[in-house]
C-alpha cells in the first residue's frame, strides 16, 4: 500500500486516471494534472476537497515542471487517446503524447522524482501473430497513436538507464468500467453497449462479432499501477486478464444480466480493426503480484446497474 507519498496523476480527471486518484487519495497527497481535453472535472468531484487540481497541459514544459515540484511518484495517464484523431492530426498526437511524455520525464529528472508509471498500450503489438500476447511479442504499431506509445516506452527505458528514475510501462489491454465515456464511436465498446442497452437502443457490431478482446476492469488497472509504483522495479508489463472474449459472447453476457435480448445490427468490418487480442499476464503476476479481481460479469453488472 502506498501511504504518505506525494503523488501526481497526469490525466487524473480522465477515466483511468480518476480511478488511480480514487485508490490513493485517502492515504497520500494527490495532485491531479489535467487540461480537461477529454477528462471531466466531475470525475474527481467526489474527492475534490482532498486532492489538488492543476489545470495544466503536459505540453507546457515549464508549467509541468513547477506542478511536479515535491512529488515522489507520477502516474502518467494524460494523453490524446483517440486513435482516429492521431491519424487525422499526427502532429497533435505526437505533441501531446510524445512531447508531453518527454516534458513529464524531464520534470521528473529536474525534480528528483523517484518513480514514473506510464500508461502504455497493447496497441503497440498491432495485429498479433502469437496468442496470448507476451511482452516479447514483436511490435508493429498500426497508427500514429500506437507509434507514439512505443516511442514513449523507449523514453521511459532511457530515463531509467540514464538517470536511475524507476520507470514502469503498463501496456493496458481493453480497459472498461465506470466513468468511461461512451460519446464517440471509438469509445470503449463496453461503455457504448451498456449505455445503449440501458436506453433500449440497438447495438452496432462491425464485422461478424467474432473478433475478440481482453477486457480488464479499471479498478484492477488502478491496482496494477499501485503495484508497479510499490515494486521499485522498472520494465514493461501487460495489464489484462488473460481471458479472451468475442463481442458476440460479450453481448450474450450482457443480455443475460439485463434479462432481455438486444437488437443487433451487423455492419462492415472497420479497416484496421484487430481480429484477436488477449494478454499473457504471467510476467506481471510473477513480478508484481498482480491478480485481476473483478470478473467481467461482475464489472458488467456494475455498469448495467444490476448488482
Ligand atoms: N482506455 C483504454 O482501454 C486504454 C488502453 C490502453 C492505453 N490507455 C491509455 O491510458 C491513459 C488514460 O486513458 P483513458 O482511457 O482514461 O482516457 P481519458 O481520455 O479518460 O484520459 C486521458 C486524460 O488525459 C487528459 N489530457 C489529454 N491531453 C492532455 C494534456 N495535453 N495535458 C494534460 N492532460 C491531458 C484528458 O483530459 C483526460 O483526462 C491514456 O494514456 C491512454 O492512452 C487506455
């Protein structure tokens, strides 16, 4: 358990960042750094009196350096998270995700910060050639977003090697849970489906629905971050459940929970969509003691208000 630390969470008003804040604010001094690009102040409202909020962009090197003074540990979640936007505007994506990350690392170096835990992504693997995907799987980013995440992993390793900062890259698979936005067609599929089911609207599936994903609950992801910070280790770890589920089976599970059939429209596959994805989580289990605790059914029940 982390206690009595000065902690900064970039992107702390976002979906995953706000869960890291929630898991830590009672025992630590937490600063949220977020320019509210996709994050919402409401996400940190319940803890607003107990955390410090800095409306700062990670692209502003000076402001970041000063916001991170006195910090022991950084959880770096702030990023452009929209892959289509990274294709339309790769400069914007690189400015936020690559330069923003360099700014965070430089601020860590100048402020003698011991640990940076970075939100990396399973998107660095591209279309997997071996399933389940191990950390040693070849990397083949298929978007500027994924290329940027890969570059940032190298910066994390370099800042460990050059300056001794502990850096951990957590390659998240498909994260889902409360506070995930559902307002874009590229949002997490679980947040879109659960909102549509609650409103009685039809679900749109791209392709035949047999594509699979590894859905990991955001509360488990927050725990993986804490374990990474506590470990004193540096390195790269997959964060998933090791369980693969197709979209068709996901929908079936949701139907069982709400007790009725969903209306489904199957439409064309989206270009670039990956067919199968599932993490091998042996490394994070063995080295960090990570164990996903929330089953998909339990997580879906919470989202669908059927606990
Ligand atoms: N959700 C997933 O399944 C998933 C999978 C792999 C990796 N990730 C990574 O996890 C991290 C968190 O993603 P999320 O799903 O919570 O999305 P999110 O959009 O809710 O969180 C990103 C946060 O970063 C903030 N941000 C954006 N630009 C910023 C800037 N210039 N300065 C400061 N803050 C800025 C946003 O306002 C937002 O609060 C991201 O780095 C993302 O790439 C997420």
